[in-house]
C-alpha cells in the first residue's frame, strides 16, 4: 500500500510484542507506531475543543468516513514523517493545508485515488453488499461499502515537537502525551501502549463476563416446559420411551404360599435297632 502511494523509502513491520521493539538502539528512523485493538468507546479529553498550539504543524485527519480507520492511521504516520511522500500524498497535503481536521477527513473520503488503494488492499471478507439482491460490480463496485466486520480500531503514535503524540481520528485533534526526544521517544511511548493493552484486556474480560451473565439469565428465563412436553410425547408415541411405573405381566412377582402354622409338625419316630450279641 505504501508503494502505491508513491513512497519508496519507508516500510511497515508488524510487532506482536513490545519487547521486540528495542528502545536501546537507534530508533530515529521509526516514523510512528500503530496500535490495533478491538474498538472500545472512549470519552473525549476535557479540552478536546481547544486547539493545542504545539500541534499546529501536525497533520491530523478526523475520521468522518467510516471503515477507513486502518488507512487513516497509516496516513497519520506518513503525512507527518520527514520522508519523500510522493506525488499523491504531496498533492493531498497541498490541497488540504488550510483545512480543519474535519474538512480534511471529508476530503480523504472523497479522494478517489486514496480510496481505490484502500479498496484494493482491503480483505474480501470486509466487502459487504449494500443490496443483497444486487451484487453486480459492473459499475465500478459502486454498490457496496467497506464494513469492518471485526470492529478493530487503529491509533497512531508519533514523535513531533519534543513530545509523543496520539493520533486517534475519533478524538478530532492530536493528543499530546509525554515530553521526550527523538532518540528516546520509543522508550517513552512503550509504557503508554502497555497501559492501553492492559486496559483492553480488562475490558475484554469484563465483556466476556457480561456475555456469560446474559446467557445464564436467558437460560433461567426460558420456559422449557413446552419443549420437554413435546419431547416426551414424541418419545412415547414412537416407542422410544416406556412408562416404567406400569409393570408388565412378565415382571409380576411369583407368589409362594406361606406354610400354615396351625397344625404342628409331627416328628417321625426313630427306628428301633436290636443289638444282638454274637454267640
């Protein structure tokens, strides 16, 4: 995607753990970091409507058009990096140099060249037809919109003017975080991202607990009697179940008559034996 913008002296690397980002080495060539996580609505800063004077030369674009969050985060780094930005991005910067962040966001959504690059690299799973009865793309894919089915959010972090800045298109202006130098800004931003990651884990755990509680509540409120009644009725009708409370004739207990105790038993007399003496 970067090459499609016309930028040749920058690349994107995926980092799955912050430990892989060594703050002790020279990171002056790191133009920015993009943090990706599940979207969680956050409150706006208290002074979100008051422009920061130190952010006057930061190129910030508000997210006005939906489903361009990843492109917006990447452009937030590229447009503020000290690199050759290529003809496309330089033209965009020149055209929007006096725009507000909201107007620049509207312009980004209507820039056909940037949107075409975005659409070309978007996952096919994120292309959802607006009209399920008409999936024709003969008119230049005009009948679908980009939908982020995973609901991910992308936040950029850059170094500028002696500070770490957070560029989140949903907050409508850059957020100044911590003072630093270009040499140590990676070391300063790592704890900030780690804290955000921890907050996301807690939110995910809380969300999972709420979902389990909601599922348990649904099971408790569900009336199972009609289902069980139909289940047992069908089982008996199809002779898959049997009523064990009614014993069959084969299983009837055989009765043994009790011996009468009215007539005493007669003991058989012992036979008499005659002892003969041998003569």
